C-alpha cells in the first residue's frame, strides 16, 4: 500500500512509523532495508530531529522548520542522504490511546519551490491519510475494543475541525467569534465524549472516526 501511495504522489518515499508507550516500534514504508537497519543499529531514534521535533506536536511539520543545528543532527542527516533519504520531508504526528505515538512522512529529493507546491496541493489529503492509516493500525494491534464515540455538538465539531486544520485556540475563537474560554469548554466537552487523553488525541479520534474532515 505504501508503495502504491508513493507512486501515485510521485515522490521518493512514504513511511508510517509507530512508537509505543513502552518503546516498541513498528514501521512500514519505502525506505531501503539497509537504511532501516542502520537507523536501528545507530540508535538514530534518539537524535532524529523529526522524532524529537514532532513528539510534542499535533500539527504537521515541514522538515525545514525543525532544528538541525546540532552536530549529531547534521551527522544523522548526512548519513540519511547517503542512504537514499530525500532532502525534503513533511511529517504528520499522530497521537493515539494509551500513549501511542506515530508519524506519517512523505519524503522527496527536489528544490524548495517544487516541494512547497507539492505540500500546498496535497496537505489536506496527507493529514487524512495519516489518521486513516493510524486508525487501521490501531484496529490490527491487540487491545481492548474501543467504544463508538458519542455524537459531538455542532460547535464541538467546529472547534475540532479548526484545530485539525492547524489553528490555535485563539485563532479558533476568532474564527467562531467566541471567547477562548468558550473554545476550551467545547474542546473539553469533545475530549470527554471521545474518551480522549488530551486535545491532540481528541482531534485524532474525531478524524479517524470520520466525525471531521479537512
């Protein structure tokens, strides 16, 4: 499936990377087997700016916005490029239940102008694909069955949709012409109904359940 998606998008690589609460990892994608083996052997999980930069994020991030300034990060990038990883990347962080954390990444070799055009065209679809793949991964992993979420109110849905599109709480408040306090009430209501651990988990659940779409 990842190869088909990669080819349809016309890029070099597409990767889904799951990191469990206890450190277990699962990865599927189109990186070369020798790079995957080297990544694990070198312990690059500890220095990879994509992992470190996305761990506290919900919003998608272009790799150029990450911090590559450390000596370890620069050495890691040089090694990655030698093993066929492209110079451009776009990663969607995904939070799931029980501490589950995953990344969905598209990667390519091209200049900044071409990459910016690609992201502008496919951003919404890539976010939906990230949450769809993560939802399927959660179904396949053993664990307790999840209860169908309670329907959200129209205002709760509005708040979740705007958060998913990348707006801050202040921007959501301005968009809906309400106070930030009221936005927090809607978000907390949605989080409770969805059985989510936090706001990012609530947005992820709302997307994966099909309650909101970008």
